[in-house]
C-alpha cells in the first residue's frame, strides 16, 4: 500500500447497506465506493496529488496510482530471489538496528565466500576486477588469505599472488543489492529496528520475540512493535504537578503559554482561533479549485444561471461526411484568392455548385482552372507532362477538363478511375465526395509550389512586423498612462505643500519642465532621424537587392515595422489598434477553431461567413448557429468551471462584436435577396403563360480577378 507522509493510508470501507440497483461512484485502482460525487471527487483529486511514496522502493513524489505500479514492479523483482536464500536473508533482517545501506552491505558480505580451491572468481587488482583462480587457501588465526592465479582472456594463467578475502568476489552473485533493498522494504513494516511481517516470520520459522538488548527500547502495542519514546517536558511537568498535588493537597495555578509564528508576531496579527477539528482535517477535504476537467464538473445550485444550449442547425445540401472537406476547400479559395486570381464566393454558392448536376457551374470551372494554372506555372512535373503531350498552354472553359484529366492521371491512382467520366463531359454526374476529393488533391499539390510557399513566408513576415508594431503601440500607451499618473500625483502634492516651500517647488517644477521639454525635443529629433534612417535603409536595401546582395531578415523586419508606423502615425489610438488587428487577421496562414466544449466538439468561425460551425469530436457530425440569439444562448450555456468551456467562452466573448457584425451582414443580404425575388415575381406579366426561369444565384458567378 502506498505511503502518505511515511505512514500507511487507510482506504474507505465499503458501505454495508448497498442495494443492487443503487448507482455509486467507484475509484478504479482502489475499488473504493462512494455514494456522493463530491466525496468521490475530493478523494480522487487527493490521489492525483504527488504526495505519495512507494513502500517497496521508497521513491516519493508520486501519485497514488504510480506508487501502486511501482510496488507491483518491486514485488515482481523480489520474486527473483532464490528460495534457498530467502530465510537466511530474513533472519539477518529481523530486529536489525543498521540503516538500510549498511544492512544490505552486511548481508551481501555474508553471502560472499568462503571460497574453495579451484574456484574461478574475480579479484581486485589496480582498482579493477580481473578473472582469477584459487590455488590454495591459507587460514591463519586472525584472517584467511588466498593464493590465486590471474587468468588471461584465453583462460591461461599468468602469475600467482597472495590476496585477502575482501578483494575477491563471485562471478555470479545470487542477487543484486538493489533487489535485496526492495526485498527488505517489502518484507518489513518498520525500520530501526527492522521488523518482519508476522505471516512472513511464521512461514520461515523466525522468532518474533525481541532480543534482550532491545527489550527496554521497544514495546508491543496492538501486535506491532513500537519504539519507547522519551518523555517530553510536558509529561515530566505533569507528573511533577501530580506529585506536588499529592504532597500538598493543593493544585498550583496553571500557566498558559501561547506560541505564535515569528512572521505573525512581526506583522502584529493576532493568533487565529482554531476549531477542535481543524488539526485533524485531512488533505482530501479541501475545496475544489476550478477550472477542472469539464467531464468532472457536476451541476450545483450556482449553475442554475446557465441557459440550455441550443441545438445547431444541420440542413446541409452535401452529405454530413463531406461538410468538413467543403469548408476546407472553400476557406482555402477565399484565403488565397488573390494568389490564385480567383474572386471570392460565398459558401452557399460553392455548396450549390458542388451539388448541381445538370451542367458544370462556372464557379467550379473557374476554381479548378485557377488551381491548374498555378500548377502549370509552378509545378515542374505537371508542366513537363503537359509539354510532352503538346497541349495548348492556355486553360479555358473548354480545355480545363483535359488538363484536369492529365493532372489526375499523374497525381492520383484512386481518382484516375473517374477520368473517362470527365472526358465524356459528365463532370457534374460525379459524386459529391469525388468532386471534393479532386479539389483536395489540387490543394495538396498547390501547397508544394514555390509560389504559395513564398506567399506564406511573406504573410509570416508581415504578421511579425504588424505584431511588433502593435506591441510598440501598447508600450507607448502604457508609458503615457504612467506619465499622466505621475503628473497627477505631482499636482496633488503641490496643493498639500506649505506656503514657505512654494517658491522652491516652483523652481523645481520649472526645471523639470525644461528638462522634460529638452528630452521630448531629443526624442522628436531621434524619431525624425529614425524615420529618415528608415527611408535611407529602404533605399539602401533596394539598391542591395538590385546589386544581388540580400539583406538579413532582421533588417527587413525592422524596415517593415517602421513603414507600418509611418503609415498609421496620423491616426488616433483606436484607429491604429483596429487597423493593426484587421491587417493581422487578413494574413491568414491556417484556420484554427475557437475552442472545444465539454464533449470535445470544436467550434469554427470564418471571417467571410456569418455562422459558427460545430464539429463533433469524431468529425462525423456538423452543425451551425446563424443568429445572435443562438450565439448569446451558446455563450450563456458554457460552464466556466471546466477548462475547455472556459477557454471557448473567453474566445467567443473576445470576437463577439465581429461575429455579430458578420451575422447582421448575412441577414441583411438574405433579406435583400428575398425582396428582389418578390419584386421580380410581381413585375412578371400575367399574360405570359410560361415565364422563363431565372438563373440561380450560384450560376451567375463571374471571376473578376481572372487574368486576361
């Protein structure tokens, strides 16, 4: 059993009146049963603290479960001791007053020798062990010496020597000292003196009676050996008082002495009152410190303010297992549209285009063509394959399928089975998951191009420069606040000064103002010179680049930061902050979820779509929230006592205004579209029997960023 403060820790007993159908909480590794969840939680949190020690090895700073595992491993090692040596070791251990190290060394020495003639063992020579063979045993009255022959690598004798028994050791000792140490700890229940467990002593017929020299030092209480403590001064004084009372018949007045800690006496605080049960309070009864793991949080009266979490909408046109791929492809197209020369489009239009089967929508054609153009331009393998087939370099709305088939033939063996369908002009009849997998394959190859990697490096450098400028803004703002605070303090101090010292204070104030103004002028001059130097550095870097000399990243980073500061220095503080935050968000490198809830569901928010998407922990289910009321209900349902929901709530509150703006923008666009459709229906003439159908919105897409 693991030790707590070097003492065995009693487990909770099983309740006697348990019913078969009663629901209880059980700790896995101790099999303790609790009816109350709070008691179960307190006990398991106590077991998780690193305050336990392994009884067999003495290793500390472990959890309860780690100490159990350590004891199991030690018991397995103990079983490796040969049976014929167990009783001999236990007899040496019983009531020994040696410390553990000396006890192990003494037992190991007793099993070392005596050696007989002809035995091949190891001898110590020049501080190292070498193989040798005993030729003759020489026994004197005082000590035993051995005449040995040193053995070479081929077991040939070299020379003879007379050596003491302490310098000899066996080739294969029966057990190691580490194993012996674990065996001693597991076989005893106390040390100094070491006392064996009763069942182990009876099994090997070892006496449990203490020796004569220890009878006055130890005593037996409740079947266990206990050391006799020295009497404390309080006990001596109490006995003396009893003797005086018996002699005089009057009791002396008791003298009360109050002891306090030195730190409390220095601070002057009074001694806190202690309750009767405070000293006996166990560590596991301490209050729970939040946040904890979300699955361990239990509802309490304080959690009544939490609202019910709204169920997300799941009305997707694509199958549920394709929603994640759809979001990934759409987010990549919108994030790197400038690089691909592909104007942005909404998620709804992309979803409808993927699902449309009558014709191939222009949105799909333009998106696929944009990826293929970049691969032809930057992917060497693909461009060489195109040149070998002597195809036309220009990708149009007619030839894009030929390039797509060539790409699938080169890159993917699984998707190449759909080449015949695409060549026959039936791209729209492909399954939705196949279309999305083709886009995924295109994105995977685009990510390997030098063009995209250079763009990502550029985004990273710009992000770092913007973040550095934002840090400088925060530092300047903090410095200004400190100066304002000091100025106010100095103003309050002037009002409280006596009349006799006003003149001196005025002189000091005038001097400080002059000094401050001179410092400010120096700072302004320094800033102006820094701006001039920045412009000079820019010119110098441009000239270096023209000459073929590349400046260091630190110089480029400093130049970019100075340029950003120059461009925003005429704006207000709030405008500068908003500008820097907006520019950092534009440089997207990869999308990350806002956080996770209690059940490990991930929450996503994309800038150009006014919805919060919810992904299940196994990525098989998707949903979304689209109104401000649902967003407020979601934030109100998150329990801050849990680690994950606390972080998620913090992120939602941080981006609350931006999410609400996107939601309002989306709702306005939807309402405008509804009004336009209603007006078109009203304007339509009743004399026309079969009015022409209007094109859906996703079929009206035009790529405005396309290269001409």
